[in-house]
């Protein structure tokens, strides 16, 4: 058996062989919401921006993990090391099916708890609540060719070690096995670090819809 001591990096950090990637479950939601919050400002900690620390996770994490896969066509994987779960990748095979499932079974309860602030939200929390009532959607010209979508976040301790790429490869393998022709994601146009990461994973920019939107796509066929 391989001596596990040689799998540690010289710097003292654990190597990628000490990280397990497994299916996400509803039991993971608390830590996944925290990861979403701690990376919610273009990869940086967003916890000072919001009074309600569950809002970001409610929008960008919860339905992928909590809704039944057969209804949402969504699935997630988490990366865990000796300190616990430290990252996630979430996605759906069919964006429009996922959006419909959220309308039926996810947004109504959240909307009941968070009244609509109207078209001119005044605080960061209200801006997120507005998204609960008027969710973002991907343009038809993106979804038609690249119907799947994904997003990924990791705590800093797991970043820069090839783990994010392993996680995306795991999710893409599921999508390919299901016969999905392509996948897309949205990224902030000023988030150079994320854009470079996705390019290394084989994604390319696709200009579509609002010129301020930055869509990245990857063919799976």
C-alpha cells in the first residue's frame, strides 16, 4: 500500500489524492450555503454584504441539491478533505426543465418568506430577493445549443490544486453519459481568474443576449 505520507505537498497542504469527490446530499446544504456565501463576491467573501446569509445559497445552491433529480434533472458533487466539505459543483442536464421545476417546487416557499421588494431594490439583500421573484434566465440562443449549465465554488483551501477541474470533469462525465450536447455557464466579465480557469477546462466565450453578460460554453459531442 502507498505510504500516505508521500501524498502531502512540500508546502504542507494535502494533495489532491486526499480529497474525495462524492454526490451532494441535502445533509450538505448548510456547508454548501456557507461556501456559496464565502465565495459570493467574484470568488471573495460576500458575508459582509448580506444580512441574511442564506439568501445566496437559496438561489444558487438549494434547488440543485434539494429538488428530486427526476424533476429538475439536476445533480451536484462535493469535494471533501480532512476538514470536511470544501467545495461543490452543481448542474442540470436541461436548463428549461430545471427552471420549471424551481417555479413549481422551490421559489414559491421562498417568495412567501421574502416579499417582493419591487423593481428598485435598495439593499444587497433586496437585490437577491428580487431574483427570487424574477429569476435570471439564460438566453434562448445559448440554451438551444448548450442546454445544460453548471457552476462551481470552493473554499480557498481547496483552490489552486486541480480539484476544481476534477470536479467539473466528474459533472461533465455525467452530462455526457446522459447525452447532453453542450453546457454553459455565466461568469462576471471582470472575474479574470474564473474566466481563465474555465478556459483551461475547455470552455470558450459565446457572445449572446445582453452585451454585459459573459457566457462560456463547451460542446459535449
